[in-house]
C-alpha cells in the first residue's frame, strides 16, 4: 500500500472509496489481502498469549474503525470469513471514527 501513497486515506483516515477513484482496483486488491491476513490472525488466536491477542484486537478494531473499505469488503463477503472476525467488524462498525492513525 505504501507504493501508492494516495491510498493511505482509505485505510487510516476513514475515506469511503469512490467509484471513480483512479486507484480503485489497487485499493480493492489491497483490501482483500488485508482482510485475508487478519482472518489468519484471528484463526491463530488459540496459539497466542492473552496479551498478544489484546494487542491484535486493538489493531483490528482501529483498522476496521478507520477503513470503511475494509469493513464493507468483510460485510459484503461475510461468507468468506469467520464469525469471530465478523463480530469484531460489527463492533468496530458501531464505533466508527475518522480520527487519523497516530504518527510516530
């Protein structure tokens, strides 16, 4: 995603994906890759220490709150993903925010 800097706002600043966005296909591919990655993270939960899972939960919550394109992908393709991941998405949808990611 960093190779196409104009896409940052879709993943970290709450911008909705417009139909005429010039990077639309890239954003959709990146969205699916991210969704598949976090599905794997959730599947690995039984192998994680509780403290590690809490950190991942914060990452997932923040990602879903700030990236409507990711939320919409997961909701649209809910039959592709685990109920546990979808529950995290639903909870984040109820707390949507457009606050930017903290820059270090």
